[in-house]
């Protein structure tokens, strides 16, 4: 017996196929809806339904993103927040930061101003092997550390800070750090005759554990994406203020003995600059919103780390005893500098150590030419320092006159170093800091 096949008319068959396809599409839609919601960013079911009914504006996602960005902006220092006026200098928003920039500008110098003629004879005839070994590695550290600082300036700070006055300072600091690095490189070129040894010194931050340890500590902070701006600012101040302190002091010790006048003059110029950079970091930290500042314990922890790294470097890895200095006194000196930095940051002292090197106060004398040097490091460009700058204050709303004052710094100890022109214009301490804690 033959089975009878169910037959449909052509129109009925087409309708049946359409119904089948519709059922399949409906099933696929219901099953795939959760997946689509997850891929599209996890919109809530209520938001989806409201959008279908037309109750939710199409640009709500953009507004939510803008709201999130505004919240993130509020967590940044005010001088890192984006503003439509960030491309224009005037009117100034912070006169203290602007004055710091003018001080840096007035103190500009070049490597060609350092005379090394007398240094060659001293290096060859008046230094022993230990002293030469010490100075080679100190200069190698200086040459590489300025590169680390420049990288932090160009890749982080100049990209994060939006206030024009602060950007100006960092841009100028980048330029003077290049002068420092050029000067140290020229010193190594002058002192070290062996090309192979010189080449190794130029890459000492990679090959020498002594120098690499300090460079790595600095890079861990400056390259960190997890640390807050305040923490990185304190760490950066430690690099400028603590990591250079022992080495600067050792070079001044040699200058005190009448050795290497060219190196001594360069050291005085560079230590003054680094002191100003450290002061600027303290100024920005002081201007942070209160809720963004670190606790005393947090700030002291960062400073303690820096002190341990510097103390190991200058008393153990490359001991100052090589040049006749006392290791224990140098360790106390590093602690003394660290305490002054903490006070400048607005945090209490950690070590309560006094300055063991009274002779370091001699570098703070204004306008005095050392008997074995022909020039003084209290130098600035007169055409910059004595020019008035008109600015309009946001608060006062009227024009005022600002004279760029000589740069001052004394983070190495003693009173502030004043950089005055040949007319012996009196220097001043920086506004906003107590004399007791001026670096």
C-alpha cells in the first residue's frame, strides 16, 4: 500500500518556509541576547528596555564616560587637570611657580664656561689611584643619573602637568639637565685617557652594580603606573636632593683641598641647579590638595629607602674613605639632608641629625671668590634676572610687576646659596618656605 505524501500548493509552501525561518531567527535572537549584551559592554536590561521605548537618550553613554573622566580628573593635582586655558600663559594661575621658573631661567649656564685646563695637571700629578677611582665612578653616576632625570621629565612630568607655569619650569629643567650631562661627559673625556675604560664608564648604569642600584631605584618610581603623583613627586625630590648629596659633598671636599678647580666650579653650579629642582618638587607637593598629600609615615618610608640606597653607595660600595673622608660622618650628613627634605615637604624629621660638616656652609657665602678659583658660581644672566615681567593675577585682576629673583638653594647644608650677578644683587629665599627648611 503506497503512502500518500502531503502536498502543498506553491503559495502555501512559501508561507511555511517563511514561518520556519522566522521561528529560527526568533530562537537565535533569544539565545544570543545575553552574549550580545556582554559584548556590547554589559548594558543593564532596564537601560536596554528604556532605550527601546525611546526614554533613554542616544548620547547617554558619552555623558557617562564624561562623568567618569570628571571624577578621575578630581583625583589629580589641580595643576595636572585639563583646562581650556592650558595653551595660554596669561593670566598666570600661580605666581610662586612662575617665580621659580624665572629663577631657573636666570641661572642658565653652558658647559663651555667650565675651564678644565688646571684640572688635567691635578688629575695626573696630585691625585692617587684611590681618588681617581672614586671620582671616575662618581662622574659616571652623575652622567647617567641626569639621563634618568631627563627621561622622567620628558616621558612623565611634562605629559602629566598641564599648568603652563609648571611646564615652563620642567622644560627649562630638561635643558639644564642636558647641560649637566654634557659637562659630566666632558669631564670624563678630559680625565680618562683610555677609550675602553671611558666607554665602560659611560654605560656604568648598566654594568656597575654600585651605580645600577641607584638608577634602578629611581626608575622604579618614575616609571611606576601604580604610584600616585604625590608618591612619585616625593621620590623624585629624593633623587634630586638625597641621591646627589653625598657625591656633591665629596667633590666639595676635594675642592676644599685646592684640587680640580674646574670640577669644583661645575659642581657648585650643578649642585645649585639640583637644589632648585628639589625645591620645585617641594613647592608642587606643598600645593597639592590636602587629600592628595601623603601621610607622615608614607613620606618617611620613601625617604628612608632613598637614604639607605645613598648611604650604601657613598660609604660601602664607593666609600668616601678613598678620598680621606670619614664614612660615619658622611652617613650622618646624608641623614641630615634627608631631614631637611622632609621638613621642606611638610613632614617631621626622621633622623634628627645635625650637620657634621661645618665647612659645607662655606659654599653658601654670597659673592665670595675662592682663593684658587677665578670665578664664582653665584652667577646668573643679568638680562634675565633684572628684567620685570608683567602678569595679570587671577585673584587680583590687575597688572603687577614681578622681578625674577636670583635662585637660592642650600640643600647641601648651611644657609641658602644665592646666585647673584656681578653687581652683587642681594638674593632672597623662596617664597612659601621657612628659612629653617630651605634647601
